[in-house]
């Protein structure tokens, strides 16, 4: 098993990693770090969320920064403000023992743009951004992307499914020059293949984690046959059996998520709801409570759950099966993070067995039926 030193990570970063409890490289780190540290190359990393990707691209970026140059040298794009803030925080922690100060700024929607403009007037080496807010800042002349060596697209498939295609294309055109693109994604839809073909070198290096399985191998997949009328009772039964476990219940619609959250609260469960139309302030409040374990269960729509990264979630429940396979991958990937085990439970109606067979076949996973 390789160590971080074997992979080429500098001592001061290894000290920070040790302090964060990161001692052994994950598979994605082991395969990615030597490539990104040593060669100037375009790169495609196919890996699930929760596999240690932030360190896989973050550490090489930090190694490549010239702290004496007071210009932006790297840009990291991520789909949601939560992920952007998280990446910034992680990079900051990695640099704790670094002799020279590397400055990272985060920019995202839902916060006053003036404050972000003011922050960007200070020395900034790395910008972590959501695509929409970055475009806004570039068009106002507040960000100069001319000196960027590296552009990271993290969770690229999520950014596209959230409707950021035009923004991403614009950014790729803005930064066209001597930069390398490092693209990380859990899945490879056609739109991503187009980006790879149009903007990336044919010689781009590729790393695939679990290439035979698109879904994390530590997840157990189960289905439970029920009826529309019985779904809430089924969930209540499950939560009573697993009363000390934390997890997310996915609903297809905003109204469905609100209604279910309310029913579970009335039954005395510690539940928060997340849906797309919420004010950012409300969303932050719910997420804070969930992360701090003041709320045990989150009921969410697919769109609202983008970018959620909460450790130690034991389960994900699909109130209804999602419309697309990619959503199944993203939903399930919220559990079994950082090497832990997790459960993905689908509540299905009698006529949905075909859907289960399709998911099994296309994602190369195995469902078992459960009763409780």
C-alpha cells in the first residue's frame, strides 16, 4: 500500500493530512496524485463522491501554486455553495504547515456579491466557485482568469444536470490558453463526452475507480414492496427499527418532500426538509442542523440534495424510484462515504419490479427484497 510520501506529497502537507486523520491514500488518490503532481496534462477522473477526490485534485493544485506570484493560478468549479465552501475549507486545512501562504477565495450565489468582490481584491491564488457566480464576476471585470494553469471541474455531471451547460462552455472559452483541465465526474453522460472532445486534449490521462460498477461497492441495495397508502407507515416502521441511524429520504416532488417531512415530524421524528424553492438562508439552517446532528433525518428532492456531503449517513430511502439512473447513483452515493458501509432502500409498488431489474442491469448492482 502506497503512502502519501511514496506518491510525491511534500512533508508539510503530510503533517496536515495526519492531523485530519487522513493517513492512507484512497484508491482515487493513489491513482491520481502521481499523474497530477508530475505531469502537465488534461485529466479525467471517474469516481463516486465520497472517495477522497478533493485531496486527489487539491493537493496537486497546492503543489503547483507559486505563492510569490500574486495572481489567480487555479480555478475549481463545483455545483453548489456547500461544496464550494467545503473545498475551500479543506484546502485551507491542507496548507496549515506550509511555509508560504497560499490564498484561496470561494465565490458562490446566494451571498452578497459586493463582499466577494472585496475579498477578491486581496491576493488570491486559487478561486473555488459555482459557475453562475463566477461568470457574473468575470463579466463585471472583477476576476482575471488570464494566468490560470489549472481548471478543475468537480462533480461535472451534477453541474450539467443542474443546468450550468452554457456557463461551463463560457468559462472553458474564457480560460482557453495554457491551462490544463482536470475533470472529475461520477458518471459520463453525452454532454460530458462533448466537453471532453471539444475542450480537452486527446492525450488526456484517465483514471476510473470501480470501472465495473458505477455505484459504490460498500452500499447494500434493497427494495421493499408496498402501496401508495402504506409508504409513510413503511418508512415509520423502518425508522423505528433503526432509531439511532441517520439518513436521507428522497422524494420526486417538492410537495411530496414537505408532506412527508410534516407527517414524520408529527410522529415525533427529528426531521428537516430540503426543497428547491427554499431561500438560501432556510436551506443553510436545515443543513447546519443536519450536519450538527440536531436533525436526524433529511427529506429532500433530487435537485435540493445536490452537493450534500455529510459523513456517517447509514441509509438512503427512495420514497419513489428516481426517473433517471444517474439520480439513483447520486442518491445512493450520499451513504457509504469515506469507506463506511451504507444501505440504499427503494420503496416500490407492485408494477415497478421492471424498473428494479433495469437499474440492476445498467448499474451492475444487485438488489435483494427485504421485509421488516
